[in-house]
């Protein structure tokens, strides 16, 4: 924590009331800003607030037992007249299709064009979005975001829990040099959205979300380590370069339901994400999942090259690698097709237990499939567009470049 400390109750913030304490909390933040930075402390009580804005060289710290809860009044939220770098908000098709209001990225906690910001929480601290609904919001019910940090350099998020987020919990568009650790997201919608972010590390987080655990396109460098990913949507809906997920558990079904349809089914371990209306600057889009467990999902991975309805109509995926991954009980067949654009799908040192009677993947001739020391505990089928299916069992080494459209034989 920084040397200078600012306690929100010293600026008139009152605990344990439904009346929003936004003005008092913002006055404390502004005093910290005028002092050149420091730490704003939320003491261990319940405080209601609308949108508050952080600035450079600040730490917002929630003490043990502190609850910062969102106002139930939509008029208490604002974008502060600022914009994010998520451009589909200006696209008429998506504005109409998803019912996006112009104030879409209003949020409980905000910062824009800043540097050196920390949001931290002691054990037992909570940021509660309170599931505020907006009939004029996305899908005609989504309310404010939890945290929006736009174009922040040197961002640290640690120790707090977000619950009942009215929309995405943590939105970090175009942020750089981001460190996330020991953050939990329970229920609500997306856990983290990282559109256009650069150099992000995430460790020891618990994401049990109602929508995507981690989402974002045009990501330049993301490492996710030792995290629990549990959702009623996609664990990873991402696109970008140098994305690595290490020692994580992908666990379905979701503990919390998807709010729109009430389903608990976890859809995909990985679903590629890119949008033509918001071009990316990546050079080679790749993802590696290693030392992981993937259990009880609907699909392993979905890639449909140049498919706008799947939000995959931008740049192409170069490759997906699964290394030392245990895969159990995928309920449905995954469609993974390059549609004429080469894409590498590599599984090595994996152990796969299929769902009886359900092919694991449907690929097309654009997919360069490589299986290296993959153990199939029972016969497992890969469907191939315009070709015979591939069936594997036992310890398998196989490559479509060497043996196109032919089944392997068990080895070992």
C-alpha cells in the first residue's frame, strides 16, 4: 500500500445505507489525486455507490469485511464521457442486434488513460454488483459493468471477489502490463474481458461465471496459471497471439446459471474470438493449453473460419495446442474447420476419455491434425469433411500430413 492513505469515512462516506455515497467516495479519491497518489481505503463495512473514477498512482483497497455495493439506481452510473477501445459499440448491426445503449460501458469502478493503478482486497472483501437490471441495456436487461479500466498501463488487480455483476465483472480494454492474482468472480456474466490488451498475467483466480470466464480479441500476450474456470458459457472465448493457459481446471457444468437462458452447461473449453468490425493487430493467433484438466463440457473447442455468427469473422487462427491435458466427457462433437485456411491442431501427451457414441471433433482438410503420444481410453472418432472418419484407441501417434484421412492403429 502506498505511503499516503485516504479513508473514505473521513470524507463523509456513511456505511450500511442504501443511499449512494458516490460523492463522498469520489471526494476521497480526488483528494488522493491532488496529493499525487496514494491508497484509498474502504473500511470493513457495507458502502453503496454509483460510478467512481480512479486516476494514476492510486490503490483502491478494500479492508477485511469491506463490501462495496452498487447502487440500485441506474441514474447513479456514468461513463464519465469516456470511450473504450471496443469498437463494435459504434457498429449499427451489433448495436441493433444486441440492443447496446450508448452508455454500455458505464461501471461501478472506472479509470481511463491512466498508469500505475491497483485494486486490492483483503480476505472477506467484496465488490457486489447486485444484479442491477436495465430494460434499455444489452439484451434488454443487462446493467452496469463491474470494473472498467480502459487504456491503463501498469494495472494490478488482487485479492477481491466480484459477485452479482450486472454485466461483465472486469473490463480491461487496451490495458498494458496487467497483473491479476487471487481474484474471484462468482455468478453474473463475463469474468474478464481483455480486448486489445497487452502483456497480461493471471494467477490463482477462481472464475465461476454465468457467461464467459475469459473473453477478448486482439490480445497480445496472455498467461493464465493455476486458475479454476467454471461457467455456464465458454471458459475461454479469446483470440490473439502468445496466449498460454497452464495448470488450470476447466470444469463443467457451471455452478451459476447463464442468466438469459437459465442453462448451467459449459459450452467450450476454447472458442475462437475475432471480429471484422474491430480489426486486430496480431501477426499469428495461437493458443496453448497445457498441464490442464477439462471435464464435463459440451465441446472441447470451436473454430469456424470466417463465421460472423460465431464472432469469428476477423483474422484466422494459426494453431491450437493441447499439451499434457486430460479430457473427459465432452457431450457433443466440436466443429473445428479452417474452410480453406490452414490451421494446426496439435494434441501431445494427452489422455482422452470420450463420451460413448459421440465423435470428439469434426475437422476439415484445412486442419493439420497432429497426435503425439495421445492415449485414448476407448475408441474415439474424429469426423472429416469429405473424407472417412478417423478412429483412435490406445496410445496413438498420428499426423494428417503423413497419413491423410486414415485411421491410426493403437500403439504400445
